[in-house]
C-alpha cells in the first residue's frame, strides 16, 4: 500500500505540473501569434518546443504510473 500511495501522490504532483505547463504553453502560443518582433516570436517558438518536450516527458511518466497502479490493483484483487 505504501508504494501505491507514493504513486498516487506522484501522479497528483504531475497533474499540478501539467497545469502549469499548459499555462506556459498558452502563453508561448499567445506570444507566437501576437509577437511584436521576429526575435520575440522566435523565442516564443523555442519556448513552445521546450515546453512540449517537457509535457511529453511528464505525460509519459503519468501513463507509466497509471500502468503501475493498474498492476497493483490487479494483484490486490487476486488475493
């Protein structure tokens, strides 16, 4: 049960981080669409690329946690 609660907590932490990333991505997209100079738009595009990479990593970890939790639940129902 300890591992399960650790995984649940990590999942909740990742959900919070995902919300922050979503806001940062929205900001980058806004700067891309409404940038006042080519330099600012290029910086926003670079920010977007980095944020998407981080979001991909975060979501991959979330899926892994979900899989682990399913395995724990499966094992618990067999006993």
